[in-house]
């Protein structure tokens, strides 16, 4: 286990934390520590990193983000190779909630979910009938579901 404090300079900036996410010396424990950052862009970078485990993704998903960062996070988790069925169902549930709200557009996350084989097509198609589902999102979901 690498102590992230030893990898950071004494005088730290937010950029130092962001750069640390991609440092090859950081292991999953280090990424988990960085996932608790007060900087949302660092947490998003951790969610995007291929080395991030499912437990860390779950913790990040439970965190606070502004609306657009939340949509970005949902897409990142929906696309992440370590996100299993349980985590993908949480993302699906959150997308359902968002599509019931005015001006929420988690379309990219919905389309990314449709491309995941851990979910059944009927589970993702539930999004079609929600008030915020656009025609473009429904077409994107159907195209993603049709891919082999």
C-alpha cells in the first residue's frame, strides 16, 4: 500500500491530486483514498481510471456532485469495466430518478448502460417511457442494445 502523502509535494495544489490519480505508483488503496477528495474533478478522474475497483466506484457514486458532474459520473461508472450488475443497477435507478426531474439530461449515461451486457434489454428500455427521455436518447439506447 502506497501512502499518497509521500507522493505529493509539501506545498500541494488541486492539480497535484489530479496528477496523482494517473501516477503508476498508486494502487487501488491509493485510488480509494483519492476518491474521498473534496475536489470533484479528482473524484471523476478516479472514476475514469481503469484500475479503480467496484467498491471505490460505489463510494464515489454516493458522493455529492453538481448536476453536470453527476451526469458525467453516471456515464463513467456505466462504462467502467469493473462496474458489475449491482452497481449498474444503481446507476440505472439514479438515471430513472433524474429523468423524472425537469432539465435533467443523463442521456449519455443511459446509452452507455444500454451497451452493457450485465443488464437485460427490458431493464434499460424502462427509461423510454420516463418524462425526460428524449427521442434522441431512445434511439441511442436502441442502437446500443442492438450491438452484438
